[in-house]
C-alpha cells in the first residue's frame, strides 16, 4: 500500500468525508493523525515480526488493542 499511494489519498477524500458525515476540520485532523500513527506503528510491528518470534508481534498487537479498548470504555462510561 505504501507504493500504491493509498496513504496520500486521504486528502482527496477529506471533503467528501466532511460533507457526508458532517465532520468538522478538527475531527478530520484527528482521523488523519491516527491514520498516520497506525501506519507508523504497523511498520514497527513488521520489523519486530521479521527479527523476533511471531508471538512478540501478537503480544504487542494484543496490548495495543487492550489499551484502545480500555481507553474507549473509560471515555464512554
């Protein structure tokens, strides 16, 4: 995906997202930030998976998902 330019297409679709979902510029900036953060963390996990056993990548993914879920539950309740 990094070669296909999919990471640069968010700017093309941001006006459509803004109009169809009713987001403001602050929400789009937040979505863009987490899109970039996810891409960078994915590279680190891929490099870890290349040199370490598979369970380390699975464990780190599980930890990230746990913290996302914990943060979501804290914000909702």
